[in-house]
C-alpha cells in the first residue's frame, strides 16, 4: 500500500531517485551553466582547473530557466552571481 501511495522509491534520497524531476532552482543544479557558462566545465583539465564540481546540468532545468522572463531571472540573481565569479577569476 505504501508503494501505491508514495511510490516505490519513497526510501531513496531525492537526488538518487530515477524518476526525479530536476528543477532549475534545486540546490544541486549548476546555476552558472543555466546562465550559459560553467567555469568549472570550461576550465576543467587546464592549469586553472577549479576542482571537483558535482552540480547537475539538466536540459529540462535549462529549458525551464530559459522560459523565464528576464525580470524573473534577475530576481534569482544567478546571472549576477556568475558575473561576480568570473570577475574574481579574471582579477585573481
């Protein structure tokens, strides 16, 4: 009965469920990638490698993000976070 009510993956952590629907604002989503550039990905295997980055790059979350009006994106602040992070990388 519990499987019918809560699903057969009810005891599996949310981030490990096979049927999980990823949302753009989930903590484990790569917000930089949503905005068009993931420095961790771009700089991987270079002298400027930023180290291990375990954030998710999910196409569904990206489509959800891209569908938002710019005003709503501005409220989340992901683009300004990316800008500040890139500034730090450039300015050292």
